[in-house]
């Protein structure tokens, strides 16, 4: 059986018509009721250059490391 990774795309549209797509772990599931799914905060990381040939697994590892680093700095 192939190993899978649950991801969710978030598209942000600007007033000037430009859009960006962000990839991350799912926050909102179709199985959950929508009562507590209001957005409270949004953070954007610094822009980082990553290797062109990076795999999804390597990219998600970098994201996890950055999230752990950010969480430790906030505490």
C-alpha cells in the first residue's frame, strides 16, 4: 500500500487579481461541523529558496522544522 500524506490547499486572492496557493496540513475537514472553523490568525513565513528538485516529503520536513522553531520562540 502506498504511503499517503493529507494536504490541503489554501488559495488567497488579492484585490489586484493576483492569487497565491499555500500547501499545508488540513485544518478544516469535511467531516467536522463548521461551527468552530473561523480563522483567528494568519502568519506568513519569510520567503525561503528551496532546491528545485525537492521532494514533497523533504518540503514538509522543512515546514515541520520551521513550525517547531516558531512555536519554541513564541513560548
